[in-house]
């Protein structure tokens, strides 16, 4: 239904305004009241009429007040509404958990970042920081793992706090070994505590599972059963660890120790994708690809709520009704003999 509007003011039930001419129709259609004559004539009848104050108060004021009160009642019944300021509706954000490997091998210096040799964790932090800047609107949490898995940041919209926790993490903080299965299990536990929706885990590791109680393949099944999608990243250079003039040496067949087959199985089981990053630029491209696979929900069009304004005309009609009752009394006071 199209509401008639006057700027930001409109009526929810405009058809009730059709009742406005009813008093005029009633006066026109109904037969007039016939004067049956005075039942009792007294010599001081004119004085009684003056005391009652029916000359001016009832002759002109009362009909005008009654018509104005009727007008206000009809306006109130039509429910006038005003458009409020624009409000952006809440958006269903994606629940995104980052799992970052802090095992001993993440300290290997086989990455180049900004023209200098850095360790794997430093390169990963730089790439993940850029990734976090693009995830505004998502709830993000952080799990780190080595020999054990720990939740450093709960699921939160405060991405800056997640960034601070990531920056403070160091190699070996959770032990020197790699517990991939435990990291997945902890991340799934935290994600499953959120309301059902888009649940995504981005797992970054440079090794194979060498510690922990939970087998990675079993953890992947648990993630699938909890509607958690896992994107698994195998990270690490193909260097031998030796360098010449500050540059890492590449040896044929020398690779990192990541179990890419297991990571591919984990991703496939949960409906995610598996990636292999040999340097920082490839890792940045992978996180950009994850951005495309898991787009951030953009803010919906702001809406303007309708604010009810019928109490104002309703209150004015009530005041006029009280005034109509008060007018005869005032007329009597003015017309009383001194």
C-alpha cells in the first residue's frame, strides 16, 4: 500500500481520514432537533439563561472545539508516522578462525620480505596482518599451536586486538613440535560456540603432525560435522637452510617437511581448499584467494525506521475535550450576578 506522505511524515492507515466529514454529514442528513417549547415559564427565565452562559460558550465555542477535536482524533486514528534517521541493519558476519604454526621450524630464515631475509613466522605475520585489514565485519579468532594448541584471541569483531596477539606471538611459544590435529580441534570448539553460520578456519603450518592427542584426519571429520570449512596452507621455502652472501640456496629435491597430502585431505573433507606457499609473495596471493573464496558481507542499505506520532494529536484532542467541559463552568462564572 502506498502511504500518502508530506516530506518525512506519512500515514499508516490513511483511509481513516475519510471519517473527517462525518459530523457535517450527520448535521446535514439527520433531522434538526425541534424545540418543544418551554415546559415551565418563569418570570426570571432570561436571568437563568444568562447564568447558564449558553450565549457565547455554547453558541460558537463548543461547535468549533468539537470539530477541532474530531479532526485531531481522525488524524490520530490514521497513525501519522515520521521517518527517523538512517540506521544500518546488523549484518551476519562470517566466523573466521586463524590457526598459525609456532613450531621450531617457523624460525627458519628462508623468506625474503622487503629485500631482507626473515624467518617464516615474520613473513606470515606480515601477510596475515594485511589479510586482517580486509576482514572488517567478520568475527575473527586466533589459535596458535606447536606441541600444544592455545587460543590467543577469542572470536571478536575487534580485529586490532587479534593483530596485537599475533604480533606478540613468537616461535616456540607453544612448543617446538607440531600438533595440527589439536589446533583444528580447538578451533572447531571455539567456532561451534558461535551461532550457526559461515564458519571458516584458515590453517597455516610448515610441518607435519608430530604431537598432540587428536589425529588431523579425525579432526577434519569433526570440523565437517560442525559445518566448519578449512583452508589449509603448507608454508615454507625449498631451501636447504644454507645461504651464500645472505641469499638462501635452493637445492633440487630439498623441500620443507609439511605433509601436503594430509592438508589436502583435510581441506577436501571440510569443503575447503589446500594451498602451497614457498615464499611471502605466494602466501600473500593465497590469502587474497581466500578473500575471494570467503568474501566479507558488505553492509546492507541503511533503512529509516518509522516513528509513531499519533500520541500528539491524540493528546491534543484530549485537551480540547477537557476544555469543552471547562467552558460552560467559566461561562456561568462570568454570567453570575454580582
